[in-house]
C-alpha cells in the first residue's frame, strides 16, 4: 500500500522527538512491505505527524492527524486542521483523554516503540552511583529540580555523580536553597561531581551514555509520550519519573514519582494543567535508590526484555494501521 507521510521539514532529523518517532514510523511501515512517500497527494492515505497547524492536507485524501501533547488544553489554532481529519491518533491514553475532552470522537492510540539498539545492560553496582538527567533547557523536564535535589543530597560526595545531558544550552543554577532563588553559580562550577554534557550525540553514542550511567532522574511535568524514560527502561536502568501521563507507567515500578495536577507555569506554551513533581518525594526516592542500588538495578533489568517485546515498532505500527490497510488495500 502507498502511504503519504507528512511532517514539517524541521522534523526531518533524529535529534528531536518528532523526528526520531517519524523516521521510526516510516521505517516500520517500509519493513511491513508498504511504500511511504513524503506529502504525496496521490496516495490514498496521509499520516500527518506534527502539530496540527503544520499539517499539509490534500483534498480527496484520507487524512490521519497524529499528534502528542503535554498539557490538558489544546491550543485554539489546532482545531481548524484537526476537525477536517478523518481520524485523530495520539501516542498515549492520557493524550487520547485530552483530545476527547475537547470533543474529538473515536481517538486512537498509537504508542511509540523502542528500537533494538537500546539493549538491556546489567549495571554492575559501581562504587560511584551515576545519576543522569536529559532534557535541558526545557523547563518542563525538571532539570532544575534534579540539580536542587542532587546538590542537597550528594553535592561533592565522591560516591555519587550527576550528568546533565543538555541540548545546546543549560539553564540550571545553584541557589542558596530550594526556596531562595539567589543564584550562587553554575552546578558544575560549584560541585565537582556534577557534569554538563553539551555533545550532539548520534543514537549509538546516546545508548552508550545510558549504559555508562546507573539511574535516570526525570521529574517531568508531563510528556506527549516520553521517549527518554522508555529508552532508559529498555536498557534496564532504574528510572525516577512522574507517571500519570505515561503509557508505560506500569514499568516505572517502585521509583515512580508522586505529582499533583497544577495550572501550567508555562501558559504561553502549554495551556491548562500539568503534573508537578513532588520535590520531597524526589529526595526520598533518590536516597532510596542510592542506598539499595543493587536491588533496584535487578528489578529494572529483569523487565527490560518485556519492554522490548511490548514496544516493538513493527508490532505497534501494524496494529495501528491494520484497519487502514483493510480499508484501502
């Protein structure tokens, strides 16, 4: 079957979530025996994978609008294109509920998958417990909260380290305390066990980065799907993350982080409500995993193979498109 794939040109890269997922979907469709063309009006079906204002809709073509989102309110400018789509797809049950709350019917869930390259790796229990956070400078991903918690618990303790893998820039700072926002300095300048990684990493090197660390700390305020925690879980890494938004919340296990729903602090970007991570609980679970690392490492490693099975791209893609294949083949 011929399928048109549409996204904005800025997503024609694997360095962002839309791009990484988009390439995976296209590759999966091809591996299932289908021909995928880019924004081709002659295909019977088009999958639009971007924010809705960026859809390139063709007349007399069956249109699927596939979009993640991270807060409870959909931007007003999205509705024009969403309303003309024949189907609405989202990556998670939580996103589906957001779209349904805005009046969209029969919203379908097409979860993202995990590539085999994210191989399970049994952490050996090194003398130094290495924490990892990925997501700066996006404030929604909780980097500042991670720095606050780590510096309070383990600052300059040689038995622990924190790496912040950032994209181009880092907005985290060290303050007098969690409530007093009087800046002291940059984390890696104040503490000798905090490191900032600015490198642009290909997927192979990113997998190595995960394998080189012991615990992912990701107190996010919400995700459209959340590749970062799933990739960590697929390697067998213990993950500290909020969970109410997560399609794979059952795999977050004993380290899942409490949160409460609040008005978004970033109303211009994310209207409505988001999940605020509980800072005190973050301190508790970071201490717990540090003190009982071998037990948690074994728990998360044991489930990694199942994650690869459940989130296999070809299986997920085939399930999502089956009714489309039946309809147009």
